C-alpha cells in the first residue's frame, strides 16, 4: 500500500474540528459524503409525494387500533410490523401527510451511511480508496426508491441496515470469538426481519461473506472450515430463521410462480443484469420511463449498457490480475446475485408484473450493499486486526480481551492498483481511470436528477389537494356515492382500499357518502366536484311516443338494456315523469331496490347489486302512472356540460 493511501492516525483526541480534519482527512471526507447524500436524497424525496401502496398502508392504519393483530397482518404477503408501526404512529399524529416520511427516510439513510462507513473501516485496509465503495453505496441510483418512496424505504432501509450490522457483527466475532457479537448478529437480522421478510437473504450472505473472506483453500475446504470454526453463528442464525418461519409461514400465502416460457426468463435476466444492475452500479441507467405515481423504471441507452458491461468486466480483470484474492470478492457478489435473481424469478415471473420485473431498481437495491463491499475488498484489501484483537486460527469462542479495530500501523506491502500495467503505460491508464471516475460521477448526477424530475410528477398529490379545496367549499347537501379514486392514484388491484371512503379517511376533509339520493355529485379525475350522471348501460328507447315506457300502478314493465351488465355492484339513475307520489321497485337480475317516486319530472340515484340484459320496473300508488326513457346502470361520471 502506498504511503499516501495510509491514514496514520492515533486514537488520541485532537483539538478542534480542524485538528480532526488534519488527523484523518478520509473520515472527514466520508462524513461530508454522508451529509451530502442525505440532504440531496431528502430534497429529491420532498419534491414527490406518497404513492399507491402508501395510501393503502395509511388507510389500514386509520381503520385499525394499534394491536399485535394489526402489526402482524401481512401486506401483499410482506411481513412488515416495523413499517406498519411507524406508519400508524405517523398517521395517528399527522394524518395523511408526507413530510414525516421524508424525515424518517432521511434519518434512516444517515444511520445506514454511518454504519456502512464503520463497516468499511473495520473490514478494509486503511486507504483513501475506501471512499470509492462508500460513495458508490451512498449515491447509487439503484437505492433512490428506498430514500424517496415510503412503502419501499420502510422495507429496504431497515434491511440494508440489517445487512451492514450483521456483517459487522460476524466480522468481529470471526476476529475475536467474543460471544456478545453473536447476540449482535441475531439482533441485526431480527431488526431487518421486523421490516421485510427478504432479510432472510442476510443469513446466506453472512455465511458467504465468512467463507470468501476468512477461510483459505478451495470451495469445499473453505465451506467446511467456516462450518467448523464458526458453528455458533450458524446455529444462532438457524434458530432465528426457524422462529421467524413459524410466524411468517402460517400467515402468508405462497407467492411462488414459474416462468411461462424460457423467453420470459431470458428477457428477465437480460433486463435485470444488462439494463438495471450493471448500469446502476456505475451511475446509470441515465434514462427513466415514468410509471405513474410509483417510481420510474430503468430505460438505459443501448450504448450505455455496453459501456457498463465493458467497464465492469475490466474492473474485475484488473483487480484479479493485481491480486487473485480479489476474485473471492467477485465470487461473493456473483453468489448473492444468483440468490436475488432466483428469488425474484420465483415470485415475479409468470405474473402481470413479469414484463417489468427486471427493470425495477428496488428489487436489487440490497445488492448495492454487497457490491460496494466487494468493490472495496477488490480495490483495497481486507485489514488485519491489531495484535490485541487477534484470535487463534481455531478460536475456542471464549471472550477475547478487546474488539479489533482497523490497523493504523503500516500495512504489509500489497500490489498497487496498476500492478499489471507496464510502466510506460501507467500515466495513460491512470488518466483514463480518473476520467472514468469523473464520467461515472457526472452520470450519477444526471441519472439522479432525471429520477428527481420523474418523482416530482405526482397525480395523487394534485388530486388530493384539489379535492380538499373543493370539499371544503362545497355547499351543504353535496353528496357522493362511494366509488374508486382514479386508477392512477390507487390502482384497482388495491380494491377495496381504492374506494373514496378509504382514501379520504385520513385526509381531514372527506366527502359525504350516501346509498340513494335525488342529486348526486362526483369527483372527476382532477379532484373537482361535478354533477353526476351514469356511464354504462341504458334501456333501449320505449314504444310510447313522448313517454318511452308507460308504467301504470300495479304493473311491471320489462325494459331491455342496450348492453348487458355483469353481476356486480352498480349505481342506477332513473329519470321519470310521474302523475302522483308513490313507490317503485326496480329489478336487475337477482337484485332489486325500492325507491320513492315524486309527482312531476324527477330523477333518482341508488345502489343495486345484480346483472342481466334487462330491468323490470313496478310502481305502486293510487291512480299513478309513470313515464321513463332514462334508466342507466353503471358507474358515476361527470355530466357533460
């Protein structure tokens, strides 16, 4: 290691902030990077708003008391009591608002950034090059969703923190054998499992991390060595996984699927690795495709994809030629990628989401943790613990006197980064690497800025703000039927949580809902209050000129529909002219509804559950006749002006 890369610092305190900077400039730069990343990501998040799943989680929090049953209820088959708890607390205190979630995500990112930097300092040799994996982790576009979209951040930030803390605990246990690190290991994994069941991947990650970085020999020997030396870790993790599975499996429904064709699998893998993962690790994808109120999906240019693959391949070759032990870092990354791809393929392919599954960054945001660690090991190497913290090769798991810290004495010589490059080409190669680093930085800035622009476009925010203003100024007697909000706000797949009664439950101002009325209103797609009519099926014109269908007291008249209606829950509008007051009964298939009739020209809206190709109308009253040519069955919609 070159002397310029070493950080010669004692653990004695230094006077003032200036002394700290002079004593450890790497740490100062690292702190600055963490602060910049948190502030930048918070600014990006604040430009946007809540997204589809956020509204559902908030609605469920509004409708439920804070009970164990509520916390342990799965959401879309996800186990997330921690996320449910935070959402409930925010909803109870602030209602339907966004800024508390931005604050929570910023705090989570700050804690995660500090924890990751501490892991790098413990794991890697002292070197300013450790800022490369730190920056890669802090600013990777693959983690943008986790720091801006609450439904993603509530799962992914705790999982990433669990990964970092678990690897740090295992590292300390391997080096010291102190049993308290086993407790830290278990608690770290448990933390992640309370927010996201995908944290189960941390268990094989910890094992692969140990095998690849702390054993010698071939694959079989390395695995056997890890099993024998650190069996308490595997026993602890196995017990934790067993306990978690006993809680999760009894509540979950199997979401395992299989690809419909080899082409679907190939397309998924091509998108996952070629369009999302590799470009994302190197500052891409440089282009995004909007996805409504959710986060955008990747849309990298073809040239960018090939450049990303070329640069990554060159990095792997260069680091392995420099030091063959770097190959173990890439093996670790490759193994974890296989785990992630297998899990995604088994749960996303063969579904309506399979076409975009490979282009969604949040599905691989946990990979950024592993990739950054592996890049750091490949570039810098693994630090030796100080002599006081060294444990025997066959540790007996007794308490060691101290924990290891990164060494601050001169490290053994290690081939420099340009070791394989002939001397006459080194200046050119160095310039090329610096240029590549600058290009990657600008690419990251460009990609993040484009994401920020896409994230700022929030249909749900505009709809909610407009509806709040309209409802606050609506005249008394303005009533609505409980119908879904626009699909762009809460998808129809989230029914019944896309109903207005649920969507506005935590919003403060909310519509007044009825089951029957003479004059109905409706919120249009922009959130404005409009006079309602019904869009759907209508009766065919009746035979009586100037009347349509003539229905006398005690008679039942059948009226065919222009389009049959499926058996479902519908809204009916009946426009009529009556000679006297009375009542009427409308039947649609197996459904029927009785409503009052008033003398003169009137209309009536009401709910009905049924279906068929015709309606039947019966009226009762003294010497009463009713004319109608306006019966519509369907969904409320704004009346054309």
